[in-house]
C-alpha cells in the first residue's frame, strides 16, 4: 500500500501561503487571474493533483497546463483574459499598420500651438489647456515638464 504525503500549505510568488481553503469555489461563473493563480500554485506545490483539480473544476489538463505556462512566462498578467476576437482584431490592425485605442487628445497642430503658447510666461498653463480644449492633466501628460519641457 502506497501512502502519499501532502503538504498543508505552499508559498506563492508574493510570499503569501496558499492552502486548499484558498481554492476558488467549484461553481465559478467567471475565472479571474487570482483564481487561476491559486489553482496553479496548489497543484505546483503538491497540495492537490492536477487530475483532482481538473475533475473538480471541469478543466482539461491542457487548459491547466496553459495556465501554468502563462504564469511561468508572464506572471499573473499572463493569466488575465482578453476576449480572443478582440485580441485577434488588435493584432490584425497592428499588422496593417493602423493605430488602435483612443486618439491622442493633442494633434500635431495643437501640439505646436501649445509649444508656442508655452514660450510666453504670461499665459498660465490652465489658460493654455482651456484654449486647446483639454484638461490640465491631459496637458501635463503631453508636456510632463510643463514650461521646462519646451525650453
């Protein structure tokens, strides 16, 4: 008769200890990265077998292996989910040389106007932002040093 010794806890990447009590509930409707991390770490640490996890959560061994590889290569960010259609659409746009995401709040023309206005110390930054129809925060995002950025 073979007996298997199991550990009671395993240490995670941030130093936190995981136990079987840290496993997510069985009836999950949405998988967050933190759920996947706890599952991978408990399997990796020997608290529970991969077969038991796959049975408990109705996962394939392949899916569990993908999670483990993603955690190993990219950390927790590798376990975050992006809808596949959205991700493939972004890649297609990048391949075509098109920009994705929001347009910059300052166009090249407005950026030049802002630089010209910045050269006049009598015009406050708030007034420059107001003339360009952007917030002060957006202004400082484009010119992190304020007046020093133009000098």
